[in-house]
């Protein structure tokens, strides 16, 4: 199975203004989401490292590190609207 697209890009492309500030480098953690259902890859090393460094909950994921290929149900933690911050540079595919 080919994993098609980063979740952060799929969200943006479908009108969800997910907050992201570091350009998809797993540094800022602003693109956190809670996965409710769907098919996605395992937690990445980058995610584990930044979550440990920042003492964050391990049930969350960084949408810039998740590749999806199909339907997924998530709950965005921070959006442009609820944070009052502008999104950063668009992450690369």
C-alpha cells in the first residue's frame, strides 16, 4: 500500500485550517491531532522525541508526520481559528 499524503496537507486541502508553524519538521508540535479512527502509519521517531522533550501526551500525533491513504477521523487540537495565530509555511509533500 502506498501512503499518499501527509495529513496536515490533506486537512488544509479540505478546508481545515490546522495550525502548523514549522513547515512540517516536527519541531513546533502545533499541528497535533487526536486520531479517532482510520488507517495511518506508526508513530515516527521524530514524534516520539519531540513528545518526550516537551512532556506531551503520547496519544496525540503530529499531522505533519502522518501519511494517510483513505478515510481517517481526527480531532485537531489547534487550528488557526482557535489559536488566533497564522499558519506557518506549507509543509512539503
